[in-house]
C-alpha cells in the first residue's frame, strides 16, 4: 500500500487463534475459566486494534515493513516495524488503573480503582526477549541495524507510575512522536535496498502463526448444531430445534467450531457423528452442496472445511 506516496508493506492484524478457540470452547465446553480468558483476550485484541489505528495516522516517509502480530515458532511480537533506518519492536498492553514496574523483582504491577493490586507477566521482559530474537536474525544475515523497543499502553485512562528508563513505556497517543524522533535521528543512516530486501524476505520466511490451545483440563466438547436457544438441533431435511427455529447458520457455526477445535478435515462418518445425522447419503448431499475441497476415494474421502465457513466475531 501507499503511505504518503511511499511504498509500505503492511501485514494487517488478524483475529488471533486464541480468540477463535476460546469463543468456540465458550459454546461447547463452557466454564468460568474459558469465559474469563475469552473476555481478557477480546479486550487485549481491541486494544491492539486501537494502536494499529495510530500507525495509520503516521506518515511513514520511506520503504518499510509494518507487521501487526508477527509470530515465529517461539516468539510473538504485537507490532514489528522494519525500515531501512531502524527496527522497532512493540509490546502492546491493554490494562487500566495505576501501573508500575519493580525492576529488582522483574515485577509488573497494576492497582485497580478498588485498591486491589495485581501482578502481570512483565511486558518489559517480553519486549526484551523479542528484540533479542530480531537482533539474532539481523546478525545472522551479517547486517547491523539499530533496534528499538517499547511498551505501548492502549488504554488512555491508565496512569503510568515508576518505570525504568531502559525501556520506554507510553500511551498509544505518543507512538507518533516516538517514531518521528527515530526517523529524524536516523534520517541518513540507510540500509542498502538489497540488504533491506534480504532482511524482509528472511523475516517473512520465519513467520509462523501459532495455534492456541488451553493448558488446563476441559470438559468434553459438546457436539451438534447449536440453536440460539442453546439446545442441540435435529436434522430432518434441515436443522430444526424443538423451539421451532430452523437455521442453516447453526451448521456453518458447527463446522467452524469443528475446524477450530478438532480438525480442518472431516469425513462423512465424522460429520454424521458430530451433527447426529443418521443418513450417510444426507451427509454426502450436505457436503457436496457446500462444495468443499476434498481428497481421497469415495470410501475414505476427507473434506476441507474453509477458514471462512462462518464468521460472527
């Protein structure tokens, strides 16, 4: 895309695997832990989107790569900005209240309006670890670039208390000023285009989106096409609920949940088992109607459930 007439490679933030999984579990294996984790994940994601909108307002004046939610097999970076001048690694936090950091204890704390004090995983240690990884990538290519890191607070009402000077922590509204300072400071120190492309290509190859799964024990996953009333619908030439509701939406939602929680591939037998359909012929007709990509012979055929089979988030 073009920003201020200059080419910018922008990788937009996608709905994270954590929210997709927790949302499906909240329907099919609901408990208090799942509900609380989903709520926190959605708040965090909405905060990240707020910060993303600030980037849109920054007039980036040179060729660059802006990667929202950059992941490798061991690292997750909320925002990674790579230019021919410098690299900027950003950790985004959506917390409210009064926050501060105790360096000697590596402890990030938040005091709520109620007076309750909570401890969080330190975003300072997180951003340091991620920046170290990026530095190893740069050095591995035989390059040298300044790498900056910061923690950005998405919630404007948060009061930032005592923070070490080594890692900047500031509100999202200050992001524009921080980037402008770095652009002015490194206006003449350019990485040659060929080296910049080498670095970008390497980062793109290392990108590997993660698949979230809770580390706690869950109750059995509830099967079936779920009605809006909460009951499991019965298949009779279509999905019908005892409440009188008839809906194809429940089938699409169920296939989405199956893809997220179990597998992106489904057989006729698995389809019938999950949706409580007795007729093999009826199941075949349903999947053929949806024109799923498939592989294998008729007897052991597997159907690929599309990523966009259902969207309600």
